[in-house]
């Protein structure tokens, strides 16, 4: 499926559901504020996919007083099957380059398509005197943990991010409890999780909407099939609750940063004004939590390596 077709499904999803849009908004506003005086901003995006997060940030940077910084994006994703494993990641860079040209933002892009735990710091081409942000929204769940591989690739990726030593690490987590080798437990927890998502769509988008059907089939459907039908390394989703992610990230050598309350307040008001009344935005500790009818589904946090 082409990026253009997928974008239509994604647009319907973000109009109906605030989870991704509000996470992107919170991340982008946080990065924009951090980069207020930077001459070069380098974003290392683990799980860039189609790069839908970045056009809004590019536009915001173009409006910065004194002119935009140079923007460097290192787009990282898993290799695709076939003869061109990096094609999608490279195409994402081409689209972002055209967007930067349109808005007059100096741009440099590096595409990496390989297993994340195998990446070396040197491949990321980090330069001195650049503001460095690592971004990973809702994709670390696709990296296997210690229940799948003895030497946890998930912890290896967090160790890599610690070695990168960013000025900020932005983490978004799908907070779920369907990561278990026991089938019945996994099936029941996945049923609870995805019934919330289908219930959300049922309340916000007509059932016959083709873009809703596209997103349900290509995103929800494929995820559900994989969760239920696959075991071990064939499974692609190993979610954890946000409290489990907090313990794991602290153990990897990070300290959690307080969220900007002005930005969180803006997000809360946008959700209240633009979305269904059953969506919620809450805080627990230093996490922003988003949910539907009381069930927490997405969580957002910001971190710094302890030695930074």
C-alpha cells in the first residue's frame, strides 16, 4: 500500500482519535521549545515509518524568530522483506526533504533500515555542537524483550540510546498487557485492548467509511492477527504497561523529566474541544496518559541519561 493511500487512513484515524495527534503535538512543541536557540537540530527517530510526525515541526521551525536551524533527521526502521529493505525509510526522507525545501528549512537525512539492537553509535553521524533528540513514539513495543530472546534486544536499544547521550529522549508507549507466551491470557488481554479501539471508532466514524475500513484492516487487523496467530520471534508486538516501561527505562540509566504543564494543558484543552467526550487525558507521575472510557491505552514521557 502506498504512503498516499495509508495517509488517508491515518488522517481519518487522527480526526477520530487523539492518541497519535496529541502525542505528536506534545513531542513537537517540546522539541521546538528545546531548539529555540539551536543552530543545528538532530532528531534520531526510532520507528520513523512514513514520517507523518515531522511536517508540523518543520513548519514550526520555519517560523522561528531569527530563522530556522539546520534540521538533521536520522530515520530508523526495521528492514522490509525483499530486495530493497531500506526503500520505505529512504522514500520518507525524500518526502521530508521536499517539505523542508518548501518551508526553507536546511535539511539533511540519513536512512537506516536494520535491527535496532545492531546499530552502532558511529552510524548515526552525531556531530559536536548540535542539539540531539532521540524520538521513539509507540515503536519500542516492536523490539523483542527478554521473554523472546535471552539477551533482551529491547534493553540493548535503550543502552544504545543512553550511549547516544541525547539532550532529550522522547518515549511513547502503547500501554498493554497482552505480551505473554500463554495464549488464553494473551487472547483475552488483546480482546480488551482492541475492543476499546473498535468501540472508539464505532462512536466517532461511520461504519462504512472506506478510510476507517482501511485503517482497521491494515493496522488493527494485521496487529491482531500477529498477536493471536504468532509465537516467539514471529510476533511483532510485545507491549508493556507504562509502569513497566518506567522501571525498564530507569534501569537502563535514564532519569525522567517533568512534562511542560503549559503544553500538557494545551493538549488537554484540544482533546476536550475537538474529540469525543469519552477520551481522557490524565497524568500519573511524569507520564501523560491517554485513554478511552477509563482504559489507559497510550502513555508519553521525556527522559535524559543520568550522566547528562
